[in-house]
C-alpha cells in the first residue's frame, strides 16, 4: 500500500473539511516514532496534538485497555456505572488545582467539556454571558466556535453563532498587549457590552494553544480571579492542551497559584482514547439537576482504564519533571537557531514541553512569516518529522513531543529540524 494511493482513496470518501496535514498514512507507532505504510520512519513532534503525552502504544496503557475490553466495553455510565469511572473521578478531583472540595463529570471530547462548563456556570449563576479571549481556541461545535477567538479556519462559513459571547484581548508582551491593556479592555467591555452582573463565566487557556502558545501572565490570572470573586463570575481554566504534565506542571494554572472554579481536561488524559472531563468546585458542579449533564459515550470504561494507566505512568516515570527537561533541550537548540536567524525568528518560548518558535520577516513582530511557516510544515515529512503550526497568523511552529521521548531522539529530531529550517531560509 502506498501513501499516495490511500490519499486518493481518502479524498473520494472523506469530506475535504476533515483534511490532513501530511499525506502520510500510519502503519504503526511506538513512543515518539511513527512508521508509515511504506516503511518510512518519522520522529513525532506533534503527539497527535498533545494527546499522546505518554507516547504511542505505551505497554501499560495497552495492558489496561485489553483487560477492560475482556470485561466489557460499554454500558453507559448513566445507566449502569462502573468502578473505573469512580476511581478516575477520585484521582482527577484529587490532583485538580486548589484546596476546594471537587466533583467531576465525564464526556467524550474537549469541546463537550467546554460546553458543559458553560452549562454548569449558567446553572450556578443564573446568568447568560460568557467572556473568552482573542486568539483562544475552545472547540469546533457551534458554541465552542463562538468562544474561539480566531476566524480561519475554525469559524469561517459556519455562522450564525450563539449570542451572549464576548471577547477581550489576551496579554502578549511580544505583541505589545500588556496586562494593563487587557484588564482595561475587560473593564471597558463591562461598561459597553455586558454588565458583570450578567456574566456567568470567564474562560481562559492558561497557555493559548491554537493562538500561538502564549502564556497568560500570573498577574493577569490573579487579577481575573479577583474580578470573578468580586462579581460572582465562574472562572474556567481550559487545560485541554496544557494538562497532564505538558507544561511542566500537572496543570499549567498551578504556576499562578490561582484555583479555577472549573477546569476542562482532555487530550493527554488517556493516551489517545476518547474521554474528557470537567472538574470543579462541588457546589458549582452540583448546580445542574440530575439528568442535566451527560452523554451516551461519556466516561467510556475503556477510556477510563486508559486514563488510570496514564496517571500511573506520569507518576512512575516522573513525566511532569521530564517535561521540563525536554523543554529545556528544545529551548536551548531553538534559541541557538534564533541567534543565527534573528531576522526570521522573533521568539522561542516554552512552558515545559509546550514549545513554540514564532517566525517573522525582518525581525518585525507585525510582519508574520506565514509563508515560511507553511513551507516548513509542508516539507517536514521529507526530513522525517511530524510538525504542527499554530498562531493567530499561522506563523508559529509548535513542538509537542511525547513526555517519554529520549534525549537521543530529541537531538536527532532537532538536528533534522535545523536542516529543514536552514534549507528553506536560504531560498
């Protein structure tokens, strides 16, 4: 079987909207390496968009899933529940940031988790409005598209969107948006568009994912917590991409010391098995009436078993600390590249193993180099790499390696990336 043949077959039967970055069809994968159907090997610096934090095909996850499937694969947790869901909820509520007593619900996707946060917040407050931030990404459903602060490709052609959704600037120092600017704009929004007494929730990614891997300053998160406390607003931390060790903490908001009211969890939660969760303060989580939350596949017993294995792996293999070590390796190598090409590389930044390199023209933050970014992604497979892009202008290369990747594989992959970058930069 050839990649080209499979791509042609895919194009005939799968809608173009569900495209693929690479015409590379996977045969098998192990830890941080992928082999395609033609036998070619790739170093995976994407981890399925921060999903396979524990690497591809970790034996502990495989064993847990096989054991669960031998027992049963589905009964619906809302009909006949099971112990693995209870155990997972116990563990997630225990590791969630902050001292408050917490409860959890399970759904299937990150977008569902975000939507349920909005439902819970509205039920708890009796209010309508939700505030999100420019550049934020929260999902592809109608409500989560409305929350997402980026038009293309996520919102283009898909409106109208729900009302009572508002956006405010996200502080980004390298783009001259200060914490003071962002807070002033939020205050202005309260004066112009919606009174704080009508706001049910503020939702924020502690590090923006699709928006470009910009970290929210601690000062900003602390200020949001204060505003929410004063105004009775629910603070939602969207940790779908940042969770489970990705940023060098179990959850990124731990860096700030802020306790969110609700937190979304998905992606790295179960090593590739579809499950997501909302974890939050018990009195807020219990606002919806029985039957108001749920879904047929939410809390799949197979995915719960995988998630329990993931939590064991993170602890046993010390992956939270390992995330910081990997991030330092990337930052060092990419910063050396930046020093050689300061006109093209505006910034190298990382929180743990959530690593970004922002490309511009002429050292100018206002001239995003989208063309070079697209060329790097388009040619990555030729250099044996899987890479992803992001950013408000599509000019950020993001690196999301498995937290189980070896130093040797990091070095090999980064050496290939440097060759790729310099080959294209010289054209």
